[in-house]
């Protein structure tokens, strides 16, 4: 992005466990911008947890919430937005993200993802990992293989710390 004006917003996309939440906190702090986690915003607006939304209304209803929240959040500026792992599945969301900011896809290898999403029992709060987390990650990675290709930039987070990733993105801006 060097030589261009600073983006209106920064949007982090990628599979669960790639570091979107942690990196977004660091970026927002360093830039003095507002951090928004779309999953947290959905929970706030819906008045129920993501597992509850999935159980009560299903994945399609959750994705509808995601689309509404993304449009609201990206209508503003000076925001670092951490999206849910599936936010990029809808074309409407991809268009909204690209129009609303600089989109960065965070990736990681399968071993790193599995380690991150199962650490401390974290997989329990992820409805799409119900059952055999490793098998579910394999299936989701295969299904989403090209889902994040629309991003302006991509960073493999497997061997980088969140501070290193944030520093890299700030230099790219």
C-alpha cells in the first residue's frame, strides 16, 4: 500500500485460529483506531452467544447477522475489524469488505491452526468444530481453500508473533 493514502479501515479475514483477534487489538492500539470484532458485535446485538445463535437459528441466520454487522461497521472509518472465519464466504461480504477498507488475509498451516483452536478447550466455543476438531478443520480448510483470495494482502502467521504481524502490516500501509 506504500504510496497510497492510508486505508479508511483495516479488515482482517482468515480461518479461525489465524490470529485475527489478537493482531487486531495490537493494530488498533498502535494506530489509535477503534477495534471491532464482528463476532463480539453479533453477540452484543443478538443478545446471545454464537453457539446459542447456531443452535437456535442455524448457520444461515448467523451469516445474516454477520452481513448486517459488517455493513454497519465498515460504514465508518478508523476501525480495525476482526471478522469471523466464515465472513468471507458470502460474495456480498467480500464486496463490502473490499469497498470498506484494506483487507488482509491471515493464514496458518493446519498444525498451527489445530494447536491454536484447541488450546485451553477453545474449540468448545466454536460450533463448526463440534466433534472431531481435526477432521472438521480439514473439511473446512478444503471447503474454504479459495475463500480469502479476494484480500488485498496475505500473511502466513504460522511462524510469526502477533507483534511481528502487526508491525509488518503497519510497514505495508
